[in-house]
């Protein structure tokens, strides 16, 4: 402890003025990480059906101004 005594006493003199000191503490930090523990195999089954659907189809159009009419449709 004596080897740190000069460093500890080398600051400004203590007065009645207000001083602010930040205190620190050590806190444990824990983390999680993904670790492979199991391998699973999946398969798919393909099912095909045909169904007749009737109904009216709607279509929307957008009118624009100032667009070049010579451009091909995309």
C-alpha cells in the first residue's frame, strides 16, 4: 500500500466545497450463444389438385400525366 501513497495524496486539498465522485462496482455479465445440439431431417410431400373456380376478375388501370407514351410496357 505504501507504494501508492504518493499517488493518492497528490490531488488537490480537501475543502468544504462540494465534490462529486463516481463510484464503480463490478457486475457479472452473462451471454447466450447458439450452439448446435440436434440435427432434424425434413421432407415435403407434393399434392396436386384441379378445381374449377368461377368469378369476375377485376382490373385496375392508372392514368399518368407527363409520361413518355413511346416507352414499351414493362
